[in-house]
C-alpha cells in the first residue's frame, strides 16, 4: 500500500513546506518532554536531505519508527505533529517493506501505532487530520489479521464526516482512503454499518464531479457490492441504479463505464431479485444493448456488458405488463408510462393489487409520502384508476388510510399533483361502496 495512493496536491505542497520548518526539539528536551537520547536521534533526520534520511532508515528503521510514534504520542503542538507525520509518511514512501516497522510497534507499547494517529486525526488542523488519515490507511489496509474495532471505527466515523463535508481536499483524501480500505471484507462490513459514508459518496456523485472523482467514488461502491447484504440493500437505500446509469450515459472516460458495469454485475450476481425491478424501470437493458455495439479498448468491459444484457433479457423476456408495473412500484420511480393511463390495463389488473393482503396496493399507497412531485402525481392517479376499476377499491383505500392522504394532496404546491388528487377524490366520493 503506497503512500502515493492516498495523496493530493494540498498534502504534497504542505509536506514540502513542513520539511524545512524549524521545530524546537531542544526546548522539548529542556522541558523534559523529550529525552536526550530521543533528541540526538531526531536531530539526525531533522530537515535533512532525503538521501541522508534513507541511509539512516536502512540501518535503523525500527528505531526511528518507534521514535516517531512515541514522540507523536506525547507531543501535541500542531507544528510538531505536522513534522512527525511528514517524517512517518516519508519513511513509508516507496517502501512498503517498512510498514511492519510501524505496525510491530505494538510489541513495545500497546498504544502504538494507532492511538497517537487516531488522536491526531481529531486535530483542528486540516493538514494534521488528512496526513493522519493517509498514514492510518496505509497501516490498516496492510494488516494481515482482522482489524480491531477500536482502531477502525473511530477512523471510519471521521471519514464519514470528511466525505460529507464541504472541503474538496477532505472529500478527495477520504474517498482515496475508502478505496484502499474497502479492499478488505472486514472494512466493507464496517463501512456499510456507517450510513453516512455511502450517503456522502452518493451525494458527491449527484453533483457531477470530475471523471477521476466519479471513478473513485464508484470504485468504492463496486467494492461494497461484493458483500451480499450490501448488494441486496444499497439500491433501496440510496437509489444508485438510475444514478449510475445517468453517470455512464455522459461518462467521458472508459474506466468510469467499466466500474459502473462491474457494479451492475455484482448487483445482479449477488441479489438479482431485489435489483432487477429497479434495472427494468431505469432502462438498463436498452442501455446495455447500446453499450454492446460500442468499441472498447478493454475487453473486460464488453464481457461485463454482455453479461448484464443477457441476464436482463433472460429475466425480462417473460414479464407481463402487470409484472412490469409491479417492478415500477418496487423501484419507487413512477413515471407516465402508458400503463398508468390505460383503461384496458386497469380493467384487467386493478383487482390484482388486492392479492397477498393488498401487498402491491400498500406499496402504491406508501408512495403517496414521497417528495418527488412526479411520483406523487402518478401514484395518486393510479389510486383513482384502482378505485374506478376495482369493486372493493373504495373500502380498501379508506381502510388503509389513503383517502385522507389523497384529500391532503388536493392542496399540494404542484399543479399536476393537485389535479390528479382531485380526480381520485372524485372517484372515491362518487363510487359505490361495496363491502367484502
């Protein structure tokens, strides 16, 4: 796990400045915060050329790993923490073999290496916080045993705040940290347990970031969907299927399309029955057919696209119009497709909403609480169609509390919602009352 995999211009530029800053090491020694032995060691590397520092680390790497971590544990001035974090990152840069020098520090002190780094992660200084995140990611992602809760959870909570924040530097570093951590199954499960992380990733994607940031965010989602529980729930919670299709349709970079299609493949492989309805409504099948006709430099893309197309065709080929309507309900994305205004469809299918204890009718009624005016208008319209064509419709809707909600929607700010609600209430008022 290279330091360079978690980096950005802000960190690089500030690290360069910090390498030349003077730190009052002698003052710490006079205040008895640093021993004379520690002072002698740190002075050998303080503001020294990289070549000299490398020669010292070759012979005394373990000594300096412990030194940096012990000093970080007991010294809390911002400039000193900045210096020590840069020294740690520089020791690790292009030298993955030195990672164990730091992780083995636990043998000398149970607080090392993670306690000082988790403390600096909470610092008010942006550089200290982000440099700590960079180093924590390197160490945690390299652990050969399952990560301990007390090390991972505090870090993930900070990443959740960073990924949802307004600072582009913080978001960028947090996403890169997540990319590295999510390669581990234990991290994937832990990240899924903190909804703010996925919510933050999705929000970044909704604001049309750069192609690179889009790729990195979707890469995180792809890694998450290797977990079956995540694949079964992520679209219901975060509505990622239509969002990913929208991103793919305008993607300028082939790698963005590649990771999106790979994510769809995971969703289909891990939890097909849950995700097929959303894919049907979002028109993934025609989009995948279009992609099959394109030329890609990466053959893996075409293989995944063909897999997605074939699975969707196999699943959708036997669907009736009512099956498609049920899929639309399940997705929560109602729109003015022809079935909604087809009297023939409703004559044939209205009573089917009563099956399995009014299962589909309850889903339709639930959509009356959405904030999307389009979905609201179509849903309240469909209730009117149901009442019009189902003998028991008025009683069922009244018993389930939907009549009151339909009347409330007559005062909705959106004109189309008000109109559809008015028509439905007229059906409710004028239709004959039939008991079961």
